[in-house]
C-alpha cells in the first residue's frame, strides 16, 4: 500500500542523493519521496539498486525517481555524475556515500583506503562544487553532508575513516560561515554507530563497538538518523548530532586530551576476544550482520549510469 505524500507540493524540486540504495541514504530517499521530491539516486552497481527502487515504488506509488549505478570511489565516476547533472536544477544535495576500513594502518589495504578518501572526501567536494554556485545564483538550496561522531576524536584502528570524517566536519562548518545570508543552507549530520552495512564493508563485525552495541541495543537505527538529518536539513540547522550518544561526543572531545580519547576509542574498536565472542570467524549474516560487497578499488572503471526507471531522467 502506497504511503500518502506530504501536503506540501515539492514535485518541481529535485533531490540528488548518493549512497541511496541502503542504510541512511535509502532512509533519506524515503523521506524525500514521502514529501514529493523528484529523486536522482546514486549507488554502487549492485543488486541493491533494484531492491531499493522496488521498495520506493511500492511505498510511494507516484514517486518520480531515477537510479544511477556509479562507483563514486573513482574520480572518473564522479566526473561522469557531475556531467549528468550539469544544467539541471538540483534543489537539495545529500552527500551520504562513504565507507570505512578497520585495522592497523600499517596492515590495511592502501588501495581501499585511497578509494575511501576519493569517496568520503573527493566525491563530496566535487558534487558540492557542482551544485553550490547555481544554488547561490538562485538564492536558495539545501545541502546535507554526512559527517560522523568519529570526526571529533582520534580513531585508532579506523584511522583513515576517522580522518576523512574530521575533514567533512571541518569543511562543512567552514563553508556554513561563507553561506550566511545567501539563502543556501548546509547541514552537517553526525551519526553515532548506526546499524547499516557499514560494519560489514569496514570489516568491523567483531569489534566491541558492534557486538556490545547490538547486545545492548546501543546502535542507532538508520531510519532515526535519517529522520534527524532530514528534519535538521529542512530547518536549516547547522549541526545535527543524532541521538544522546552522539550529542555527548563534541563535549567529551572539548574536555579530554586526544591521547585519552584515542585510548578510549581504541577499546571500542578492538575485536572482542574469542573467549567472549562465540561468533568469531563466522559469516556476518549468521550473527545479525548484513554482508555487502566491498567497494571497487580505485583503479576500477565506473559503470555507465543506468536509470532504474524506464523513462528518461527528469529534467529540471
């Protein structure tokens, strides 16, 4: 049964959302679909795209959407996407796509980490640059940047991801100052540990943060993060800390030395010892996790974007 759309008419407005086939990105797509936006959705070329499209069309019968299967961890994929949206009016940009890699930096895979930097930072910068000038010219527009509580503290065993989110946090809050009085808003959404495919992709299924978080119900639901981010975006809020746990992080970072923060964070990110975790070495799908293919390496060619809908992408 299709969900009734919002009374507000947003049918002439377009939202571009990356990382939209699952997790927080998909839940944000649901929020925009509910309120009648035309959707340009981007995700890795996997079967999740078809599943996500089917779910959106079933829930929101009249939704106007197109899915593009593009690997944004490769600069060529980002260039391709910016070419596709050039000349279209993008009213809202959501930079949700991102992934992490767990482990000691000296032992982790460099190619995966370079792809991570390309996606978490490079794609976010490029897409923001592609849509912001036109928003400023019109005097209206909204941008949601996915930061993280990880961006406020050092993250041993998740060092590159944490550093990439520190960049997003800092970049967003600097540009917010530049946008004052322009009619364009940029919102920083900082989730805590959230139950998505992130943990499987980052090889984090057996960390203390994930195992204890699931056992104690301490992981944030993707739908709750999306709700907080969407509401904050529409209100023009500068920073949205999703949930009580997230709201504590900036405060702790302001009163504790980095060395203590790093030690505290490392304990959460260490693997649970086998004696404490009877699931060590098992498939994540058998222990409550949801497996997902790792992103393509930076050397991979991006797939040509394909619309999930049979009709052409909507023109602004």
